[in-house]
């Protein structure tokens, strides 16, 4: 079971990093989303995923038992899912505007800033 989860998390992380290294903006956005899912699974797995007892403290006991699930990773993952969705939506809107203004999403074709040169050098140095 541990090996299965580790392989799934590493496969997702590998796919996410591979897509992050792409030249296409949409693939980069999808890579960020996949890498975020892999990190969320790693955090969930660190919170004892195999535990069947809910993290509820009875009235007569002052602390959680050792065999209960940890609620902190679950709360962190819920927050990370919301933030990841907002990041993906914002990056998709930026990619749409980028496509509308430049008619391409290939990062090699998006070199307007490089053509302008370095603003910190004198104009005599460029010639």
C-alpha cells in the first residue's frame, strides 16, 4: 500500500514537472495543476490515510487518540485546493489575454522584452 501511494505521487510529480518544462503556456498551467495535486496527495498521505477513526474528541477525553486521523493535513489540503483552483483560473485568464495580444502561446515566440535590450546599459554599448 505504501509503495502504491509513493509510486502514484511520484508519477504525478514527474508528469507535472515534465509539463512545466514545456514551451507551451497551456501545458505549463496544466503542469502546475498536476504538481499541485501530487503535493496535495503527499500531504494527505502524511496524515495517516489508512486510519478509519475520525478526528473527533469525546467529551470525557482531553486529546486525540493515536489511531485517529490527523485533521491538520486535511484542512491544509482543502485550503490548497481552493488556492490551486484560483491560481489555475487566473493563469488561464492570463494565457487567454496573452493569446489575444500575441496570437501565440509558444514561449519561444514571446520575446518582445529580449528584443528591447537591457535598459541598464548605455545606448552606445548596444551598437
